[in-house]
């Protein structure tokens, strides 16, 4: 099998494609070098426009409800995790729980002191402005000084592959709408279970956990987690020594921290396994989360849609329609420049071959 068509590609694209071209050869073999490069660039730009438009439309809705649908105390939470496992407990609780008074107060304070004692140069700025990883800005700590403080989180689900960090949000810190769905390869330095997840294993996020460590936080500071429940987003204000855990994928965002707000500290991360997401998962960004109350809770009347939700939903639909129109224009321009697309490879036609190709290139 010849790979000579890769020679004209830029070095960055070669590095991205060479590692995986053999696995998708049946999908990409009809494409020449220019076709492959331009299709990737067109799709990346189109997806950036779509994600940005949908995220902005959704985040314009002001959450009408404060607090999670399922809230429990620390002792109750740990007992439920021991009995059922974290994933099953979350599934039985509507997919997300908020836990108050997670640890003894003094123990939580000690964890906060650890993060506050870190020097500024020990934090790394994590900032992204494109759709590949949600637009965000915060400081991340990846050293070993917080390992002991994170250990109780890692113990919540020992059967899965963990990845946890410390975070510090200052003025301007935020994360735009996203769903946390992501696959990655376990590097040698992160192996914790050699038998189940050796180095090189592909894993996929399934559970997210955020442990809040800032005292006396107020809604007006920003920095609040918004659970994008369909038509009724819920706002969760960070509480000291509290924890939020949810199944992935789940749409949410973090409101921007306002000027003058104190520093916001968390321990956060994910548990992953080797099972890829099923077809159609995650759904398109902006679909919202279905709210399924825990079986033990009274159902009550259905919630009233929050003000502006219908308008935001229409804007998201309009953005999707504009993206589809832009894709058609891109393909028209593509044909004018390179000639007809090979049969079965039109992005807008769907199907397994273009889907597999785009899954590799995105």
C-alpha cells in the first residue's frame, strides 16, 4: 500500500494522519492529497462556526432554577457508591448529583490550603478558543503536591481509568457549552491499572467529578456550573466542600468569573473506560440533557420552560440550518476546484465512509 499521496501535506497534518491512515484506508484511498487536506480544513472551519453559534444561543438563556435535582449529604453519597458503584448510582439519580459536606470540615480546609500554597509558576494556563475542546480559560495544576488530596476522588471508581487535576479560576475564567465526551490514549505516566488499562489503551470519558474548595462563593461572582437540562437549565453555585458528579456525555458550561471575585479552587477530572461511545452519542451540541428524576423522588408537575428557552432553541436550530447551507456551499466550491467528489464520500450524504473519515480528521 503506497502512502506517497501524503508527501505534499503539511507536517502538522502528516503527523495527524500518518498514525491512523492504515485503519481508514478504505475511506480515504479515493481522495488525493489536496482533496484530503481541503476537506479536513473545510470541515474544521464549518464545525467551528456551528459549535460556536449553538453554544452562544444556548448560553443566552438565564437558568431559572438553582441547585441540582438530586442532592445528598456526604455520608449518604459514599454509602450509595459503596453499595451500587458510582456509575449505577448516578444513573439511578437522573445522571447528576450534588453532594454537600463531602468531607470533615477541617480536612476540606487542609485541601484548600494545599492549593492556595502553590506558587503562581506551578499553575499552567489552560486556554482554548476553538471547537476542538470547548472555549475555556482557567489555570490547571498537574504536579504531585495535590496527589494526597485527590486520592479520595480516585477511590470513587477504582475499576475505571482516572484523570484528575486541580484548577484555579480567576477573573475571566470560564468554559463554554460542551459535553465532556472525549476519547484519549493512556500514556505510560498515567497507568494505574496495568492489566485493565495498559499504556496505549484507548479510553473514553464516562463519569465527571468536580470537588469545590472555595469558601463563601456567591452567584454574582460567576464561576457557576450550568447543567443544560432541556428547556430548563439549572445553575449550581459552588459550595465549599461540595461535589458534583455526572455521567458523560452531559451538556454544561461554567459562567465567566467576574472581575473582583476571589480565586475559585477545585479538584476535577474524569473516569474513563475502553468502551467507545455508541452511534449517535454524543448527540449534536445544543440538544440539552433530558431530566429523569430519581425513582425515589416524587415526580410532581412538569417544569415550566425558563424565559428565553424557546428563542434560544430557535437560534440553535437556525445555526444548524446555516451550517448545513454552508456545508453545501463548501462542497460546491470543492467540486469547482477539484472536480466531482468520489461516490459515497459526500459529507452531507452521511453513511459509514464519510462518517469514519470525519471521525478521524476532526
